[in-house]
């Protein structure tokens, strides 16, 4: 049977919390079957109602609601990964409709082939606006997209020259947005530079499709994507050997992301991280986890997410959010503790349930039940004894609950 | 002359012959405060070429007239909202660099801020400074989006002004949390909690109504309380993205900046810190010369930059950019912003600017 700690670790990495019922399910199913079950979930995402009139705010609500669901969280997690990888910001792309379409596209391709995803992203109108692709014309090439596609989206710096970059920008000329057709992709041949080009080891009349194919099949791209996947899913810095192993899987499977992700989650290196207890939850994981605990949504606002350091559709820069320790500084930790303090005031119904649950318990039993109620099944002996101690001293229950959720362990996956 | 060469000069003179110039008086470590006016401050309506007919032509509704500016040079005046800063200008404690930007400007807030924060590299210039010098840094504002500024160094002390203090919680809980964090399996969590506790006593006073109000004022007041805890401070303040109805909004934003800075400067003087401090006020870009159809201005290019401090040689630097020889509708830059960074790094903080900025930028002599 999968250990309690390992089940919690897996759930927190693959989703946005480890509710007791889910932990028990993972333990019964077994680790591998649980992962395979999540990976088998469908990606079809019909457009939500009334989206045409949406602002970015509604888009965020819609997405957070999806993350909150007990099903499909791994797909949402992977979509969030791509959102931070192929960043696009609502500044300057304020058109919610474009951002929604991009978000759907990332979800639909989240664990397909990397090469296909890259082609789609590069033709995505929100991306074309964000990285100035739509300004990239034969007479005035704009290199912004060409630079980022190589540096951040595929092979990483150091493998190409400025000359390669200029040639790639020429290859992408003519890719733009047709605003008259609701902001869809348009390949304007009149703006495309169809002269001969030299890009890395390719020669000839190259176009954007060919350049992207070349980049997606480069072993350096495989390694780059796998390193980013590792740090996103574990919250730990790059592990050289494991990233190289995953990169070999990436290359052998021709960039099949489902195969790569499965290998990552089932790998010894990932499973070994469970015992470290140093991986810091992202703000979204923390906030959605708290919401699951008390089964309430949106008792916090968008401004809270911003102060915590992770508001979807507003990444800090084109390189996306930094994972792990970067989430926590003296201000964001203070904001987390403030939020927990607020939550305990807002949740009286739930608190009554907790009270009922603790009727006639010994301090040891009460500690167990409190940790169960706050989704800290895998709490350390230190936390257990602090909670039991607080209970036996007759500390008010809401305060004990606040202590658990403010504890360092509650900040960790 | 940098600090080291100056000190070498002192040794040659011999202690007996030494007549101490004022700036060799014993003082605390030199500090740097950066204020980012986020959104793209309209430089043309900050340092105003009010007598230039091209200015009036480009700004039919937004142009400020002579009685709406504080004249500081022939044909040039500061927006009247900057009046609280006038005494500093008159005392020669405020340098204004005209036409600061870069040769390849970008009109996205995001990309351009990134450029100013990283000096064109992948890491933050303040992060590299902190990393090479081992200095503690601090960020005091409501923003979380400055992280590129601080890489690769350890995260700065971060304070959101007005955040309720930790000691709202009962004593027993604070003690229990302190114990748990001290023993946490994550060293980073443990350290951050400890720093937060150290900040607690410093921030104890920063509560209540007096600390609310305009964000920059709250930030700078809070910053002064934290003075001893860091060498370099960064503050972001918004309100400068004036695409429409600019007149009122811009006046309001500048008023708040001027009042906050003047109050901060007085606070520094009261603590005898004026001569240890340099304050750089910048924005990620200026705005288009031609006003738009909504009585506002769109994202533009070069803009003036302000440097304040007891050792600053206060005057106008460079020439006002031409209003007719434009780059894509924007003012051209006269100084690259990294030249100012280099002057701060070399002449103010006595560090090596080349490694921090990733290249050699010609300094601008601006210290007294």
C-alpha cells in the first residue's frame, strides 16, 4: 500500500491539495494506477457560457473553479505549467477572449506532442500579440518572438547565434492575426520573406513551421522542457541526471508529453522527494488547498492572489513564475498567515462541524482529528505534539486550526 | 574620483596635513533608494518645455502654460504639482537628467520594466549588486512582480506596507509557530520566518491610519523604519499610465510622489542620513509627444530621470530632447539609463559597474 506521506506528496504535486478522501483513494488504488487514472482523463473543454463578453476577471474565476474540482486536476496542473512556460500576460493582451482561447488550446494539447503544441502556441493570436509576432513583417522583421521561442520555449541560450535569430525572425514573417475574423491566426504571404535562409544546420526557403520543427526535435529542447517540468512538478531545483533521463524519454517518444510526465511522476527521483519535505506550495496550491479544507470557494479575492505572488494571466515576466523557495519572502509569508487568520473568522459552519467531531476526544485523538480536518494527514510528530498540547491546554479550537494551517508544514507539499 | 582613490589620496597627504572635506566626516554606509513610477510617467509634462511652440502644438489640451509650471531654467519648468520638491532643487540636492532611455525602446510596460530591472541581461542589476557585495536588500511596496530585479541574490526583505502585524495572534500561537518554523525541514521557510520576526519590532509603529493614505508615502515611511536593515531599497508606485483624462490623474500622481519624497527627505535629514542617501526616481518609459484623442498620452520613449541626495550635484544634465526629431513619434534618448546606473554603482557605491551591468557604460559625473 502506498504510504500516507507518498500519497499526500503525489496529490499535492499533481493537483491543488490532499483531501483525506483522495488520499485514501490513492492508497487503495496504488500509486501507479492513480497516476494512470489521472493521465487518462479527457481534455475536451467546451467554451464556457457567455465567454464573448468576459473580462480577465471572469476568466480567472472560471479557471480556478476548474482547479477546485476533485476530477481533472492533473490536467489543470499541466495547463498551468504551460501557462507559465509559454507565458502570455493580460498586460498587454487584455482581450479575455484571446486569453481564453489560448488557455483552451494549452489544455487540449497539454499532454499531446510537444512539437504540435509548439506549432499551435506559435500561431496563437494572444501569443502573436504578446511577443509582437503580428508586427513581424518582411520589410521590418521583429525579433521578439524568435528570440523567446529559442531562449525560453525550446533549446535555451547558447546554442544559436544572433544570425540564426535574425534568420528565424525572417522565417516567421507574415504570421499574424486576422482581426476581422474575430482575432484568428492568419498567414499573410505578402508579408512573408520567402528568400533563402540559413538557420542552424538548415538551408533553403525556410518558413516558421520548418524552424519550429527543427527546434522541437533538438535534444537541447528536450532537456530544457524536462528541466522545467521537473522544477514545476517537484518545486525543487534541476536534478541533472533525472532531467537527462527524462530528456531521453522525450526524444525516444518524439516529444510525447504524456509519456514524459508519466515517467517523471513514477520515477524514483520524484518519489524520493516525498521524504524531503522542503518543496514550497505555490500560492494557488496554498489558497485552493485552504478552500478545500473548509469546502468554500472565493473567500479570498484576486488582490490576495496578487499579494501572495501568483495571479493567473499576470506572470511576473516572460520567463513565468519561479518555482520553489521563490514563492516565499517576508511579505508573502506574512500574507499567507494573514489569509489563514481571515479564514478562521469566515468559516463558522465548518468550525461547528469540527467541534462536533471532537466531542469527548482525548488530546491525542483530538489532534488526529484536527489534522484530518485540516488535510494534514502526514503531519510530523512535532506538529502532532504541538497540536495535542494546544488542545489539552484548552486553546480555542479556531486558534488551534489557525495554528495548523499557518504552520510551516502547511506551506509545504 | 571614487571613494577608494580618494582615501588613497588622503594617505599620501598624511594625517597632519589633512583638512577634512565635509564628505569625509564619519558617516554610515551609503545607501540607495530606487523609486519606480510604474506605468510610464509623462516626462514632457513633468519637466515641461512650456515655451516651445512644438510642445503646445503636440499637446493641444494637455500643454501646461507658464503659470502652471515652476520655472527652473530658460523655457523649462517643473509641473506645479512638484512644488514640495522645489526646496531640494533650490538647495542643489536634485539632479535632473533629460532624455533618459535606451536606443531600442519597447512600449510594453512589462518588457520595458524588465529591461530597466535587468539592465538588459537575464538577471536583475540590484540582484547582481547584492550578490557581489553580500548586501541585504529590501522591497517595500504592494508589488510581487519585481522578482527579475533581485535575481540571482537571496530574496530581499519584502514588506507590504500596512500589512497587519503578526502579533495580532495570541502569544501562545506565536510561540508555537516560532518553534515549528525554527525546526522546519525547509531552511528557507525557517529563515524567512525569522526575518519576519526581526522586522516585526521595526514595523510595530507602522500601523493605523497614519500609515494608510497614498501608497508611496506609506512605502517610504515604512522604508525609513527599516533603514538599518538593508543597503538597497526598491519601491514601485503606480498611477502613471495616463491614456485618458491625463490632466487630473497625472497631477494627482505627481503630487503624491512629490509630497512623499519631500517628507521622506525631511525624515532622512532629521536622522542625519541625507548625506548617506541617493534616491533615484525612474519610470519604464515616457509617453508619446503627440497627445491622443482621449486627452491622454500613449506609451512613448525617453523621459527625464531624477536623482536626489545630500551628495548629489543638483542641476539639469544634458539637453531637452528635440520635439521634432523623433524616433517613431517618441523623444529620442540623450543618455542610456545604464549610464546613470554606472554612476551610482561606481561613484556612489564604489563597486564595479562592468560586471554588474554586463558591459561598460560611460558614467555621468554628478556628485559633489
